């Protein structure tokens, strides 16, 4: 089967547009990049296989039409029913991160699990994920003191003397 350049042009143009549209619903970039490459290939077919003015104007039309569609898409899609279903509708203003744990520095607790170097410690009746300061291994049941907070992690030191 031997396709004419015009058939290739139409197939690449339609395929590229469909792949770019599919990128909205199948994220990852592969479909969008493939669609962009198909549009570039369609422009190449138009430039090299159509008569001079038609090839040039087809490439210009793809670029201009693509830009206009892109700008309209950015403006209109988020307001559509589908756009509202697949985009975030809240601004995150009510999002609360974990409470600062500065008050725990110096607090004493008990290791509920072995800290190798991470584990669980019970301080004032609450469980905390911690890291052993310096990466040392601390046995379960050992008394520990919170030495510092670094990068959002509680660092603890062993208070139980080694046996």
C-alpha cells in the first residue's frame, strides 16, 4: 500500500491532534510528545511534498492554529464540566501541616521498637517516628532523649547505658 503525501499529511495531522488531546486524560508526556512530533512530521510533509506556497501556508496554519487552540484550551478547559472534574478546585488554604515539635527537644521517652536508626518512640503517651542521632542502633525498651529536630525528623540519643 503506497500512500500519497497528502494522505500522510492528513494522517499525521489528525494523529498528532488526537495524541495531544489524549495527553490531557493520560498524563505522562509520552502521548503529548508523540503528538507534537507527528505535527512536526506533518509540517515536514507539507513543506517538502506540496507546492511551495501551499507547503509554507500549511506549516504557518499548523503553528497559528495550534497556538490559538492552546490559548483557548487554557482559558476554557478549566471551566468545563470535564475540566472541573479532573482539576483541583481548592486552593489548599485550609491545609495544615504537622505541628512544630520544638517543644519535644529535651523530652525523655521509651523506644517502642528498635531504632536502626529509625523507629517508634513513646513520649508523654504519644508515638513518634524518630531517628537515632548519629545512626546508632538503640534497642527496644531503651530510654531516649530528643536531642534535636533536623529536616523534620526527631533525633534521639540513648539514655540507657549499654549492658
